[in-house]
C-alpha cells in the first residue's frame, strides 16, 4: 500500500505520536507496513526518533486455538484494563490477512465495546513480506504504540502457526488460553507452546462448564510445576475465567502485575527486554540470509530434485546441502 | 586428526563396513571426523556407497541431566538389547570432548560390560567445527553403523545444551531420563525437552526410592497427556526402571518395539525419516549461512557496538540487522 502522496516529515509523525495523536499513530503504523523503500526509510527515521520514549509498557502475548474465545476474552480483559484506567493497545497478528491501512479488524463485531473505548487502540498486523516476517510489522507497531503512551500492549495470535514463537519473543508475559475439555483442542495446538506460557487460563468457566474448568485448572497447575524454570525465574500459574460472567478477570490482571513486580524486583525486566532486542537482530539476519539463499535462481533450479534425492535417502543431507551452497559460491 | 597416511580406497571401507568389520567401521568414522578436505571427499564417497544399505535400524535418542544415571541405564539397557540378541551401537555426543580416533569413552569404567560385548559398538562423537556442528559427525557415524548392520543405535546426549534438539531430529524414539525428585533436576533441564519425549523414564526406582519413583511416574504420565500430539501420533508414556535391580528394563524395550510397530503400521516410520533427512539438509544450509555471515570481517568489526546499541534500545533490531547485512552486500 503506497503512502507516497500523503507522507509527512518524520518529525511530524514523531511529535504527533508522542502527543498521543491516534490518527498519526495509525498513519505511522501504515507507513511502517509499506513495502516502498522510501516509506521504509522514512519509517525507520520515525522509529529512531520515538525510540528513546519507548519501553515503558507491559507487553502481553495472548494465544490459543480457534474456538477458545480469544476475542471475547480480550474484549472483557481489555475493558477491565481500560477501567483501571490504563491506556491499552491491542495488536492482532492474522497470518491469513493482508489487510492494512489502519482499519479495525475485518470482523466488525469483534471487540465492539473495546474498539470504541477512548483509551483503547486496536490494530491488526498484516502478514507480509517484511524482513523478519510478520513479526517485524508487529514489533514496529508495538514500538509506535509504546511511544504514544499505551501502558499495556496485548499482542494476539492465532496459536496454530509459527507466530506464537514470534509473539513469545516480543512480549514480557505470555498467556495461553485453553478450554476445559482439552482433548480435541490439543490436536490443533503447537507442541512446545505450553512450556512458553507464563500463565495458562481456562476460558468459559461458567454454567455447566464451571466444574470441568476448575478440574482442568488443577491438572494444568500440577503439570506446570513439572516444567523446567525459564530465564524469567517465574512459576507459571493456571487460572480460570469467564468472558460471560467476568469471573476471574481481575485475578488475571493481578497476576500480570505480580509478574511485573517479580521481574522488576529481580532486575530481570530490562534484561529480558535487552535479550529480546538482541534475539530479533539475529533473527532478522537469519531470516534474511535464508530468504536470499532460497530465492537464488540456481538454488531454486537445483532444490526440487535434491529434496527428492535426500528424502528418498539417495544422497546424504550434507552432500545435498553442499551442492546447493557451492552452486551459490561459484558466482 | 589426519588420516592422510593410512587411507584406503572408498570401496575398501564400504565393503568392510557392509561385511561388519568393526575396525574398518571405526576407521571410516574417524575419516568422517577429519577436517582435511581430501578426507572429507573420501568420506563422502564411502557414505554414498553404503547409503543404499542403511535406514534399517531403530534409532533411540537418550538424554537426561548429569546425575540421572545415563551411563548405568545405557549399560543395563544395552546389555538387555544385545541379549535378545541384537547388534547395538552406542554413539555418545560429548560437547566438551574433542577426542576422536575410535577410542571408547575417556572414562574407562563407563559401560564396562557393554563395551566388551561382541554385539556392541560404543563410540563417542567429538565436538568439532563440522558443517552443521557436532550433529554432522554423529549422523555420519550413525549411517556408517547402520551400514555395518547394527540393528539398534542409541545416541546419548548430556541433556543440558543444544545437542538434545539435534539428537531428537536424528532419532526415531526420544527417551528422557528423569529422577523421582525432580525439583532440583529441573533447574538444569532445557525447556521444551519434555514435549519432545516419546517416553519418560524415572531412573533409580529401587530401595528407599521406589515409592517416590512410582509417584513421580504417575504425575508425569498425567502431564504427558496434556501435551499436544506430535507428528508421530504417539502418546508418550512414563515408566520406571532400576539399573541396579534391572526392574523395568524389558518394559522399556517392549515400549520401543510397540512404538516401532505403531510407526510402521501407520506408514509413519519412513515418512518421519524422510522429513528428518530434509530437516538436516536445511539445517546445514542455515548453519553454514550464519557461520559465513558472522565470520565476515566487516560483520565482526561492526557487531560488538551494534549489539550494545540494540540491547540498550538506542537503535532498533531491524536497523542494526540492516547495517550488518548491508556491510556484506557492498562488497
């Protein structure tokens, strides 16, 4: 999407964002999503200017398989956060969407009350071909939202693809939503995701489902104790909630605050953010090197047959890798 | 380690290995670990010649933190396997060791009875600077052992570093050894490793420790049911064993056989191996690209300051990554 015709100077974006101007924030995010090199250059200038004013939010990643009730949860949890009152931004990674331009979610009924709240800012992160993938879009939007004074930033992801790992590495607190009746749901979940969670929340804990949710909570709580501790030195906890009765919502926010105090108290909060910054630098490099490699004409030509030969055990993985690597270095 | 002076033609190695000659197998593994380009070329020839005769073993990865009793377990488990009788090779990844040359483990008391068994072949995989890291050494040794007719191949790893993931991706069945009193042990364990396990075995289930081991088994068994299923469509199980009383050892082997039948029955065994081959091709490419990048003179010069700037939030991860990537492309 071109923004060529209505670009502003970097200073105008930056000043507007720092003053909390939602329209300029939206336009700066759109700019950061543009594929035009001149837009990218301008966007990097804006980011550079606001960067000293960022880093002060608490960043919460939320994931769960479709049907777990992510939108309902974020609507109710978000309304609780804005009632504190705290400024809240919600960034949603939708790997299937290429939509951009600052509109709210395609599904207009999603988070209806939250999206109309003056303290809330909701924005989808489009998929795209950015360096570092969709994560780069989302992290730039996150930086811009922080500069605009949003105190809590929720990053939502679908929980069945590759984006949870990215969200885990750009947030402070990673929250996994689960259903009480986990059997079916687990089929769609990505392995390894449970060990990333700082909190596991059983949704739909109301009515006939309440007992099952409470039982599931205890089961998961016990399981979470069996995991090796993370670098955060935080013992993940299991909770229940209902987006319908709103039970459990204040407790989830209280846990986030407890986590924040734990991280600050141990001097881990800034350290964790610093490590995340480094992680992304190396991740973007890695992804770019691989992209360049696999887009090379010789590699593209040789790869299909080599893949077949490697799969079938006709040649070793090393020998195939060397053929591909050498095809490039001969240039 | 040079093998320049006592190299044989590729056909001699290949024929010897296929005839089950342990000495030639040892020498071919040593050759594959050599850093001399001419040795590497000869080694690739040997591998290529034996490749059609490989793929028929069952490959078992075994990991656990130091103190869990890996050596004692492998000694007893290995003696059970050779008693069936089955030919068994044990490859041990020791990231701290640079030892090579076909000797058995540095610690001579390790696996004493097993290492003297005519059906057993024990070999450490040295760390090194191979393309794809230590994993490349181990995978080549694995291929050579398979060609030599070893029916079961155990790959042992320390379980606290990066090598477990590598072992997971080169074996069929991944076995995690744990102690009943998990609390302390978890400190050293890598997060995510539990979700890789096809079986979790509580060791030292004897004497005063028996009850605790049985309780731990049930706790872990319940937790394993909460994990999303893997591509293997296999429900991981928790077992107990004692290397002292030998209780539980036949049951672990029976589980491996059950797993093998499950994978064969569903047509997953070959598919899984094929995917692993592809994984390694891409992994070697990825690691080589990164190695070349970070060894570049300009990157080496720019990286330290950029890392500091990224960590401290002075510049964005994207901007630093671009500076490094551009420094290379200017050449």
